[in-house]
C-alpha cells in the first residue's frame, strides 16, 4: 500500500505534465488525508488556546482551487457561508456544497465583477446587513482569503480591516524540494492579523489627528502602544518625543520641551521623516532656548533681560492669538491681560526705575506724582475715588496710571478709560473673578489694541536683542507645528 509521501511524489510527477489529471489524483488519493491533518491542526489550536476558531459565518471568495475552502468549512462547521464568485467560478459553489455537506439554507452567494474591489466590499456589507449581524457579534464572522482573484481578496481584506473581522488564510508551510508546488499535508491554518493594526497605520492616523488637535497626552499614549507592535519603533519614538515636548511647551516647561523636541529632530533627520517639519522645529528650539533657564531668574531679572523678556512675551502673545483664533475667548483674554501686565511692569522698571514687585515709595511719592496720578484716574474711572497710597505691589491699572501720569511716551496716547473697560471685561470672566462668558468680538478688540501697543514698543526696543524682523515674524516660531498626515 502506498504511503502518503509516495502518493505526494506521484502527484508532483503528474502535475508537471497534466494539471487537470493532477487535480483529479489529488482529490481522489490525497485530499482526505490532507483534510484529516488540517482538522487536527485546527483542533490542536483550540485545545492549546492558541485560537478557538469559533465562527458562525464564513465569507469566502471562490477561485478555481476549491480545496482550501473545503478545508475551512469542514474544520469550522459554520452555520452559514457566503461565497463571492465570478461568473467563471460560480459553478464551484455547488461542488463545494457537495463536498462539505452544506444545506441550501446554509449557503448564499453573489457574483461580482472580477476587477471591482468596491463591488466585493459592497456585497460583504450587504450580506452582514441582511443577516442582521450586530457589530458586537462581528467576532463570529471570519473572511477566508486563501482563494479567489486578487481583486476579490483585496475587497475582502478591505472589508475585514474596516469592520474588524478576522482574516483566515491557509499557509503553505512547505514545498517539494526544488519545486514551487506546495507539498500536500503541510497546510497550516492561520489567522492574519489586521495589517493596519500590525503596522500601526490606523492608530498612527488617530494619534496624528489627536496631536494636530493639540490633545498631546492622548497622542503620547497611542504612539507608545504602536511601538510595542511594530518591527521598527524608531519613527513612533520621534512622534512620541514631539507630543511629549509639546505637552511641556503648552505647560511652559521650556527646558523639558527643548529636550524632547531635540530628540524628535535627531530621529527625524536620521530616518528622513518627511512628515515632521524639522526646519520649523529647529527654529522653534532657537526661539525657546532663552526660556529654558527662566525658572532660575528673579522676576526683575526676567523683565530687565531683553532676550528673556521678548522670548517669553513672544510665546505668551502668540498663544493668546492661538486661543483667540480657536474661539477660546476666556483663555485668550487671560493671556492678553498678562501680556499687557508684562508691558506695564517692564516700562515701570526700565523707564521709571520703579519695581512693580517691591516699589520704592520715595520714588512713587516724589514731587507731584501722586497728584498727577489722581488727575489721570479722575478721567479714567466712572466712580472715581482719590488715591492716597499704593499697596506693597503695583497692579496693572495702577501701573498704567503711573506711566500715564509720568508722561511715558509709549503710553501717553493710550485711552486708559477704554483700557480699563477691557481689564474689567477680563475680570468678569469665569476664569478670573466672575461668572460671565466673554464675547469673541470684545476679546478680538482687546487683542488688537494690545497688539498695536506692543508693535510700537517692539519697533523701538527690538535692537536690544539685535532683531530686524517684525514682531509677527519673530513670534511665529513659538507656535505648534502639525505632523503631516500621509494621504
């Protein structure tokens, strides 16, 4: 009696001469034993917990070789099978039914245009909808892509990836020595992992969208999980470093931001990651570098040092505009207020030699300064009360009154009554002292007033940091860049 190996060898000899005769011989003398071995492999996977192979619905493109489909059907015993065939392979559906013992009520099929991937995808969606299979039960469906034309397989894979359905495949785990023909008996049941999941493409798209919408913390976590699943985690490390850097930048932890952005640039240039704008990030590093040791400086030192002051002001004012454009009016108003406060504090310190944090009262009350302050205050406030003394620190409005009374040339043309209205507006915000939601139009007006004032100061003072650019050009490098999404 011939052994299985001897039959397989004879099958190979026939196959090289007459493929139809080889197929008939395979069906009659080899396939039963191939099927028994395949059933044992599926059962072993179930018993060892490798995979339960527990599906109620099978979706199968039908090609000219029907044996893989018969193997799966006999192994899995589904309650319903949906065949996708071309006009040329439609007759094979009946043959598969005979070989597997499927009843008519267990079988459905659809003909598709062989070259139309979308048609295949549509037929699968229609089948699932007609069967009224809920998304929660998609784990009961499997799609086999071992047979069928390439376009059918592509459509099936597209549907599986999109719907989260398992993909079955019979892997030829060995060939006859010196031949391309698979050796019978070495067929291996396989669950193909979703390529979009394996290589991180789907999660990468989600993470980049999160990053670009400034949800940096969520982006960080997704970039981390992708690294655990891919062969080369380096690109995703670059993304993670950038998201981490921007999380720090958003929180004004400039030193930590710089460290992570530097790592992003290094990896991106090494791997030539076109989607990460390394030139913009390099300019951003230059912009935030003077702020990396800001925590070591005193308040007065920050105001006096032109480089530190202007780089911090550039960051804050750009963020104010950033949130203003996003219609986050209350956050924008807080930042605009802080920028006006920084302007006032610096002019007091540099031009009048008055510290806003620890003012010298001898300077404040010298001569008729207090009288002049009260004159300005009378024209500024609706309910004027004479100012007799200032507190231990100089607040924003008091600072503006002192500058105006001192005829500080950069402030002298400012309408303090209008400015006080803006400050009152900010104070009523739910993020400050009140419970109002600020109107976008009023915050826009506040922003443009301070922008005009700052541009005037910038044009006069920018030489102290050897800058020739406009303030807009100078400050744009503090803004968040996007990661390009590959189409």
